[in-house]
């Protein structure tokens, strides 16, 4: 069955389903590019930054972060390290605040994808109802096997094609939406892990500095 015949058989709901499918593909491509870029570079960059900071090379760590400021963890680290002489509590609050600010970036388009997942099957069901209505409207008990049979067949075809199309769009989108949700949860875990490591390093550095400049008695 060609595309034109498919849309003819599926009825009017095929057009919004087409719009949803195009929108879903566009959003999925954007999210795939986003997560591939993060997973390809972020862990290596963060480990390098932590090693530099552990060796007291704060300037090198800041320079590395600024060159990779398109990464969520780099922006989180910069928000804390750019503070002027914060105590450990202020440093921790800066990390947590910036981490919260990054959540909408990590969950971008998630609600829209979930909306497509919910509406696509409903549109398919609507096509089913419209197809059945068309079938019953074409049915004439006094003309069984006659000229009205074509209308009945077309209505049933519309019901089946629209339902299948709605399910295909929903299943395809759901597969990627769940994948993105898993990547988001993994990213939150990494933010907590690496953020905790940076906070610990800063706390040690801060306490060492206090001991260095503490007045002698």
C-alpha cells in the first residue's frame, strides 16, 4: 500500500498523526545529538578537572571547565568554583542550585514526547470510531452484497489503518522517551557523584587553608 493510499484508507486522523510523527522524529534527533555529545565528552572532562583540582591546579581546572561550558557538569562546577572565597556550605549550595537549574535542560521535550505518546493512540481510536461509523452508515440490510459493500469495506479499512498508525507512532516515541528518561536518571546520579567529589576536595582545601593561616599562640 502506497503512502497516498494509506492516507486515503486511514481517513482524516492520519494528518494529525503525520504531524505528531514528524514532530517526534525532530525532537528525538535533537535529544540524540544532545546525549551523544554529553556521553562522549563529559566524563573525561570532569575526571580531568577533578585531577587538576586535586593537584591544586585551580587555574587549569577553571580553564578546562570554561572550554567545555556546553556540558551540564562543567556549568555546575563553574557556578561553585567562580565564587570568591566561599565556605564549604556556600560551595555546596552553589553546586546544588546550579544542578537544579540544569534539570530543565536535561529533561527538555520530555513532556512533549509524553503528550505524543498519550495522544497518538487516542487519535488512532478516534479513527477506529469514525471508520466504524462510516461502515454502519454504508450498511443497508436490503442491499447485502450489493453496491453498499464498498462503503463498508472502506470504513473498516479506515478503522484498522488509523488504529495501527496511532499505535506505531506511540510505540516508536515511547521507545526513545524511555531511553532519554534513563539517560536523565544516569546523569542525575553522575551529578551527585562528581559534585560530591568536588565538594570533598574543596572542603579539604578550605580546611588546609584555614590551618595554614590560623594564628599561632
